[in-house]
């Protein structure tokens, strides 16, 4: 039964353009930050290298926060749908 609900949510989610827009934005941002010196995520200061541990920790932290915001946007639709059909009490 859990598998049916899970697959239904996946099918419904992949039909929405928001999934592809967010995926494209994240992929473009990561590609730009890795391949170009003009896009900086995590911040480099002076002659600190891009692969320094502190910079990588900041990079991971910022992308994780963006990922959490994106996940909240996805689960918002499911929560609103549960409330609409009075399933939120369960």
C-alpha cells in the first residue's frame, strides 16, 4: 500500500514543471561554480584555493540550504492536497 502512494506521488511530482525548473537551476548553478571563476558559491578570499576544506564546507552548506527550500516547495503541494481532502488528520 505504501508503494502505491509513493509511486502516485512520484508520478504526480514528475508531471509538474517545477521539478525540471529546479533541477535545471541547481545543475546550472553547480556547473557554473565548478567550471568558471566568475561564479562563486561558498566564497573564496584572497589566495585561498577553491578546494580548501572551509570553502567546500560553505559550498555544501549553501547548496544544502537551497535543496531544503526546494524540498519544502515539493512537499507543500502534498500537504495542501492532504488538507484539501481531509486526510491531514490521519
